[in-house]
C-alpha cells in the first residue's frame, strides 16, 4: 500500500500588506438639551473626550487618526502600494532567497519587484522587506502573485507562492458632448461625476488637443480684474456630484486655410484629470483620444462671417457670407436669391461668382430687409455649379431679431 509523504513545511513565511494613509477618527456624538434629565452631563463628557475637536464636540469628525481596518477600495488612476515581508521562522540559515512580485490583470502581467538579485543568506528570525508601487491603469480584477524561492542548508531548493486578489473600481464617470460651430471651431462639454463614497479635490481638469487645434478653457470668469473659477474658490466634488467643463478648440492657422483637412478631422484630443482624496492621496486619469462626428458640409460650404443680432423693420441690413469649395474639383458657381414671406433679398439674382478652386473660399457681402417683426430666419440662397448642373440649397442660414424703428417725437 502506497502512502503519500507528509507535506513539508516551509522555513520562510510570507506576509503582504497594503500601504494606505490613515483616516480621521469619527465618533458618534450623544447630546441632549439642558432641560433633559442628564442635563449637561453628555456635553461635558464630549468636551473631556480627547478625540473630539475643541469647540466643535458635536461634530462627528475628530482630531485623531486611525489606522486602516481593512483592505479598502482601490480606484483607477491611484497608486497601489504594498509591503512585502519574508521572515525566517526556522532555526537554520537559508540561502539564495529570491522574492518576486507580479501583478496579473485581464490583459497583461507586470513585474513589480524592486530587485531581481537573490539575497545570499537569511539568518534565523531575520526578514527581507520590500515595498512596491504601481499606478493602476485598468479596471477589474487584479491578482498580486508573490513567489519565494530559496535553498536550505541541505542544498534542497524550495519554492512557494501566494495569490492576493483585489478589485479596481472606477472613480469618475466622464461624459463628453461636441458642438460644431458655424466656423471651424469645436466646443467640447465634459461632464465629470464623482462616483466614489468620499469627496474629491479636483486639482486639474485640462484638455490636451490634437496637433491641429488650439484649446481655450471656458471655466473661469473675470471679477474685479482677477480670473475666478466658475466653480468657486473650493475645488471639492462631493460624492455623486457632477461638474461640467467647457472648452473651445480652434484650428491652427496652417490648417484653417485647408478646409478639406479640417473637414475630415475627428480626433480632438484627450482629457487629463488629476484629483486628491482623504489626506492628499493623488489620482490621475487620462481619457483615450476623444473623437467627434465630422460635420458633413458636402461639396460647397456656406458659413456666415458677419450678421447683426437686431435689425429695424423694413430697413436694409448687411450680412457677409463665406463660400468654400470642399470638393476636389473646380467649380463655376452662380448665386440665386429667393425671397420668403418675411425676408427679401436686395440685389441681382443669378449673378456669376466665377471659378472656385478646391479648398478655396470667397466672401460675399449681401443686403436684405425684413417686412415682418420678430425672430426671422434668413433663407433662400441657391448656389449652382454650372459644370455639373448641380444646385445647392441653403435655408435657415441664421436668425435675426426684427424690431420696429424708433420714431423721435418732438415736444
């Protein structure tokens, strides 16, 4: 009858602990009104309690710090720190000790060991200590694999390993919206929500644009000559609260003149978010490259360069239009102007605009008048390419507010 030999115990012991900062002690205040039976007893006990804040004893937040009681949560973008200790529990000297720490994620395996060299020997009741750091860049299950190999006094090679599993959570919910202006400008609205259970100090939220754009942040106002954040003097984001950040992207000069290039650009840039939690623990997230749906201008793009906000009833007003050839062929354009019930064009319809090369533009100064008050839509422009006999219609180009002209009355 075959008998399995007993499992040999290892001479070394491995301990792994996560390094986190302490938290502020919280107590539950117990108080009552002076007319109640205990009188001022509860209030006096809280004043004598060394963990309370002087002058604010009824607040739950105390002055003392407490050590972490559990593993805690790890969020994407934070730095995971761990203390690894290998202790010689035996009464003999152990040789050639090698400690290796790997972090296994769903997509890769990373080596976190500070040193790859083996320790020559480890005497009884001595230990080997190591601290590892890793910026977490993936959401989901992570497994810390710690492996220890050594040689006994008898020359026997021993090996064992331990696994420590933890989850990486998502700290922020980021949503983006794009708005394409009449010009080549693009406005980006970023909604950032704190989905953790503790407040965050938003240290920085910036947009790193692609090589074709310059970015302007629209998250501050000027008050008394100073630039003040629209979110106030405190940059705290409470749990489940959301902030909206706005950015304006303008094409660089070398690309703005090439309408075909800007037309096809979908990559805008990426957001860089830096925050701090608890006692200054820092986290950072960078989104992937943000992409927008490129506006479809067709072969010919009509944009407004200048238009008044308010005009007088039955008085001519002027607008300036810009026509851009977005195709890859030459065009010969004819401009036609069609009146509507409220907006009337002043000038000659059917005039020749001449030939327009690919990616080239021309500006037109046009005159209109309105016969109806209120908010009126500028419509009725037609461009015809005589080469292909193709007509492009432009309605609801813009809106103007039409008011009655003020009449001066003599006294």
